[in-house]
C-alpha cells in the first residue's frame, strides 16, 4: 500500500475523486511540513503544486492509502509518464487533528510547464468555478 497526499480535484467531494480514489482508504486531513506554492493555473484552471519547496504556504489536503493498481491509476490521470505531466515526489505531512507525521507521495509540476498562473499561492484548494473537468476538455495537456 502507498500513502498519497491529495490537494486538488481528487479530494473527497471534488469532481475527479470518483475517477481515481474510489477504492482508496481515507487516512485523514493533513498539511505539508514544507511550504509549496499551490496555485490555479493553465488553460483548464487546474490546481498545481509547484516543485518549489520552501516557497508559498504549508498546504492542506487529504491522505489516502492506495494499492499498486491505485497508484498506477493516479499516475495515468496525472500524466506522470508525459513530459508535460506531473512528477511524483515524497513529502512529509502532519495530521491536522493531532500532528502525527507521515511520509506520502504527491504530484508536483514545474512552473515552466504551466500556461499561466491564475491565483496567488494557496494554503488549500477549494474548487475553482473556472475549473474544466476532463470530460469537457478539447485537446491535450
């Protein structure tokens, strides 16, 4: 099993949760120990965690336990095999409830890969009304 830190549209109640995490076990609400810029960007107004540790804010999200197959599904969704996709890194997060620390995988992107940034650095992503769900997108990344 793998622990993954989810900060965007895959969180519970968000549009992509059912596509990637239906068989995952929810662990809890967590926050990164290290600050990262979490921004809304690109032509689909998606949330991106930029690979700039020490910048931005400590980010809130959710941790799930996923199987090897579940992790592979997330990798496909996030395009980790595509040069324009995300890259998976390990982060330390602490539970919002009691401060318990654990290590988890999360996906980051390089700032240079974004087609525009449309927000300041966020501490937590709330569904942006401009976000375009994958089923309504025309074209690639």
